[in-house]
C-alpha cells in the first residue's frame, strides 16, 4: 500500500466544497482542513505509485477551486497506536 500526503491550497471561498469533492475521490482516505500555509491535507492510499498520479494529477488537481498541491510519498509509518497494540497483553 502506497500512502501519499497531499497538501492542497484552495480558493478560500470554496474550501468546504473542495474538501468534500476530494474526499469523494477513489483512493482518498481522509481530508483535513488545517491551519497554516496550506488549506487542506488529503491522505491518498493506493496500491501502486502510478495510482498516486491517477488520483492527484488526473483528478484532485482538476477540482474547481484547487489552486495548488504538493505531494509527499510516505516511506514508513510510525504510529504509537500500532506500537501499543503490538505490545499489548490483551488484558483490556
């Protein structure tokens, strides 16, 4: 599984609509509105690297209101939740 983190800048008047359209795309697992220099963060989870291009370049970038994107491919995932589960004794 390939995970890509996509930083999205959008027309400020269209952020909620843009977020909903991005979230509806196949391959997009989550979309967050955030503070800072970007407007939205989308998590793309697909089976192949080429599929990232199909989601981001072919679909997400073409949504009306998206002004720019920056895509980062994840190499490894480090999750405290996963580590706790791995070492859990099942006493819950």
